[in-house]
């Protein structure tokens, strides 16, 4: 029948759209990282010769490299606009992702709303391919995966454009702390455990960048500054212990929140 064919075409289009979006989502950070690295040049001290870090046989002052940069810039612009395309697609269906007003304090109603949304997204050909972009976030933060995409690009790609390791460590730690405060105030995820674990990860990222900056204070014979007198093995052991401690704390607080949520659901 005509209606059956229309439904079948809509389902096939939805499947192909989901596959295309998922592929772009998976390759986006890596591709942008490669593009940023292809723009990084270094200069040989005393010679004034600039070469491409990714391929030292390429002269950064050559006309060929200038033409290459022109091609990379517009490709980089295209890839950086992909999260904006996600935003546009999500915005079109955002009215179907919102929790009705006045139900925020009604836990039972929230559960019913989530169940209704789950049923709708399985039958709606416009919601199906976008599930992985908004799933897990609170309804009012349906756009947060766009923020996450740009955050990943900043850490994986934009930091590579910073000229010195010390500055990269400083900017990385600063971005990590900004992310920590933002996630603590916004709490975009539906599950409290996810919000807690995400905050722990942000702290861990910041501490890793700070510690990496301290490790750069090395004069060739040993560490200087805060890590003066510490051996390489000890410095590595400290980093492992700190990271494991963060995960243990995250698991503890996450488990505590999970038990509270389970007790709340049992009362409902």
C-alpha cells in the first residue's frame, strides 16, 4: 500500500541518517586533530628555517605549503561546523524532548514522561537517528552534546596549536577547571551518578595537566621546582596513585547517589 511504502522509505532514510551522523560523530575529533597538527610549524634555531612538525621534509615558507594551508582552512571550517549541524537537527525536534512544565518535582510523573519519550523516539523517524545526541541528558539540555563536541575538539585539537608544552599544560588545566565548575553548576545528565563521575573526570583532567606541567621542569639531570629531588619512578607512581584515588572517590560517591536514587524509586 501507499502508506506502507511511505513508512518504509521513512524508516530507511532514518537508518541512513543515523549511520551518517554516527560516523561523523566518531571521526570528528580525530580528523580535526590531524588538521590542526598539519598547521603546526617549528623553526630551527639559528637557521631561520621553518618546517612542518608532522613532516619535517615540508618547508613552511614554501608556496606549496601556503596553498596547502588554504585548502586545510576551509576543510577545517567545514568540520568545525558539523556540531552546528547537530544543533540545527536537534532544535527542529526540541519541542518533543522537553518535559511538560510543572512536573519537575513530581518524580512519578517524570518517570512516565521518560517512558512516553522512549516510545515516541522508537516510532518517530525524526527522533530515531538523533537518539545518541540527546540520550542521557536532562530534557532542558537536549543541546549539550554540541557543547561536548566542541569541548573534545578543544582538548584533542586546539591545544596542539599552543606553541610551548608549558603553555599547553596551563591552558589544558584551565579548561579542565572551567569544565569542572560548569558541570557542577549545570548537571546536564539525567543520572546523578553520571554527573558526579563527570565532575571527578574533570578534576582528573585538570590535575593531569597540572602534573604534566610540573614534569616539564627538568634540567636534564633531575626535576626542579616542586618536584625537585624526586626520581622519575616516584613521579610516575604519584601520578598513578592520584588517578586511582580519583576513580575510587568517584565510584564511592557514585554508588552513594545510586543507592539514594534506588530508595527514591522504591518509595514511588
